């Protein structure tokens, strides 16, 4: 961050903006310099929040990033703190262009980067080597956990090539309408995890009488030949105790085989990068998110895959993505998902502006428009090549979008089901997120967070705000860390064992 206004305590992101961002806590009555103009603050303004630099009449648009982030709900004076008390969300029609902002990303100079990954027999590449217990129904959740719990701590010391045994349990699988959207989404999610290249072994575990039978899960399921697979039902084994005993023995049979897998040098283009954020703040859109966008562009320029998600958190900025679409069909597919979300939230008695959360607002974000404009920065500048439905296989190269909720565990579950082998997760308020079997790299938007939660943060992008680093420099750091993590370096979330309980498939539709 080289903006000279940083020294005055505020940051102006675009010359046409009506607001500037407080780089630190600012007191009422203090002055800040904006070029030759000195602005007197009329309110206390917390760090990360907005200060008006122009008068805006009631009903007038307020601009940040050069884009509208809402309308004034009452008259705003230059020097006012701009937040929920005077800024509101108004749905307005936006002009959507298709492909008008496409770019050609230059391939990074020098030797092509590689990582040490697991090449499966279907040619897909994993970054971890787990054994997964995939449950078809909530009724098998306890048995799955009891099996996995037998392989905690030193139980795997004799198998250093196995990263762990993870129980993938959920709250559904029965009471579903078989052909419903909800059932199909759950099936797609379970199949995506079962076929994920970060698993070297899979135990499929059901109850026996559920709506979502194991045969449905395995139907059309394409698993690599070198992935060890076993299956059982609790009713077929004779109850919970018998199932746990049989399940433990099944995993023990897998361990020597899965443990024989070895990493090998793989071109960086084989990575699938999931992009997500949680606990965003006013700095997300100027530090961590654009830095992650740089890393995303570096991967895409090499021929890799990078996927943005959280449809409710691109609402209001979707016009920026359609301009990057490789075709009108791709851009329209994104707009169709936005329309689906409008109907979905309305049917639930809400609206898309129910987001931001209280924590987001405490961090300075006022409307979903403002949050979305910062969130899309995670996707860099690359062309938008594909739009996927939730948990759909990410099979196309380049930068893509997946339709997911903004709720972090549900969103990332969809990305991992689609095949993400590394996830980068930006946070301004602090997150304790993980997503086994895929490693999650956590990136702080501000240095205060990095200092207060050091055991939960991998990268401090707040150094950009401090003036100690650049967006491009931190983006390169993130990219380099992605390669090291893909090669086996543990993230802080992995060191803490976080990620099993964050398997949360999206639940849709009626439960009968």
C-alpha cells in the first residue's frame, strides 16, 4: 500500500469515492488531509470504518471502490461516520456486459513451479493422503466417529504416509424426496468427497434402511483403481458395537496400502484452489482479498484451476464478473444463480441484504454491496471460464465460480466436493476454520488480528495496510505457501486438528 493518505489515517480507494477508509481509530474533531483539503471528523470513526468526504443528500448514492455501496438513508455531511445509521441497501438494476473486461494473463517468468503431490490412477492429483469414512445418513454418524476416534494421536505413528482418518458425518440422508434438489445436492456432495484425490482409502458406512442407500451413493461413482474401498451397514453388521469393531478392522486393513503412496513432483497447473472468506471486515477488500487474487491469477496463468464461491457475497458485484466471462452463456449462468438466490431468500422471509453479519458490521462493512465488492477481489483479474452448481466437479481449467451459500462450512464443503485440493480463507474478524481432507490456509486482513489470534493465522496480509508489504508481494507469498502446503507443509488449522466438524453439506428442500 503506497497511498500517501495512509500517513494521515485514511485511505481513498478511488478518486470518485464519497468515502475514505479509516486506517486506525479516529476521534471526533481530529483532522485528516486529503491532498490539499483538510477534513474535520464529526464523529468517532473506528478502524476499518468509513468517513464521508463529500456531502450526500438523503437518497443519494454512496460510492466506494468507484461503485455504489448503497444509498444515504438520511443526509450525510463530509466528516460523518458512514455506517448503518445513515447508509442502507437499495436493490437497483445493474447493467451487465459480457466479456468486455477479459484479459490475457502473462505466464510467470522462470522455471515452471511444481509441488509434491499424490498422483492417483485416474491422473487427478491430491495434496493429502487421508482415509475417509463417508456416511450415507445421520444415523451412521456416531459409529463413524467412534471408528475414526480409534486412529487419533499415536495410533498412526507407524503409518507416516497417512494424514489421518476423517469421519464425514452430516444431518441428512433420510426423510428426503428422492428426486428432489436437496437429495441430488447431497448425493453430489457425498460422491465428490468419496472420489476426492486427497483420499487414498474410503469406508462407505450406512444404516441400511435409509432413503439415501449406499447403492445410490456408489451408482456412477468413478473411483480411482488405487483407492481402497470398503462398505458396510450397521444393520448388516449386527448393530453399533459390531459395526465399530468391523469398521476399525477395515481401516486397519487399509492403512498399510494407503501408507505406501508416495509424493512425486507435479506441475502447479494440477492444483485446484478454492477461494473463500469469513468474518470479513473493512480491510478485506484492500489487503487479504486482492493479495489472494494475485495468487489466484498466478495459478490460472500456469493453467491451474481457481474457484470463487459464496453467491450471496458476490451479489452487487456480479456485473464485474460478467464483464470477465468468456461467453454470454457463462455470464448468464451466473446471473441465473443470482436470480435463484433472490427467490430462495424471499421464500424464507429474508433478502440478500440480510448479509453482512453483525461481526462484518462491527468490522466496518455496512451493506452486501460493499461486502461483495471486496469479496470478488479474491478472484483476481482472470477471465471467468465456468460457473458450477454446488459440489459439481471442477473439471475446467482457469478461473471459475461455484454457487454456494455464504455460510463458510457449507460453502467450502461444496468447493471440496468439487475437487478443491487447497483452500485459501481470508478473515478480518478471526476464523477457526479447517476443511479436512483439504488443507485450509488462513489469511488475516489486518495485523491486529494476526497478533491476537496467531495460532489461527498462516499469513498476515495486514502488513499491506501497515505499509510494510505490497499487494503483489503478499500475493506471491500466498502462492509460494500454496505450493509448500500442497507438498505437505501443515497449516495452522491442520496443526490444531480442525476440519472434521466443518463437513456441512447444503441442506435444501422438504424433510418428510
